[in-house]
C-alpha cells in the first residue's frame, strides 16, 4: 500500500506585533513567512 505524503507546508500564522510598533530590519517578518523583514515586506511597507 502506498501512502501519500503531504506536498505542501502547513500555513504559517502571522506574527502578532503590537499595533504601530516598528520592526527592526532583522526581525522576523510580520506576515509569518519566516523570512527576515528586510528580505520580505520592508520595501513594500515603505512605499
């Protein structure tokens, strides 16, 4: 019997940040991607 393996990762929950709190460049991104903020949403948030 062949069992199927899950091919997708479970959805990540967004990081709970205080409203209005500034994120540091090296902090985990608020979206929950697991990436650093500077490599994820920093440029789009600064627009």
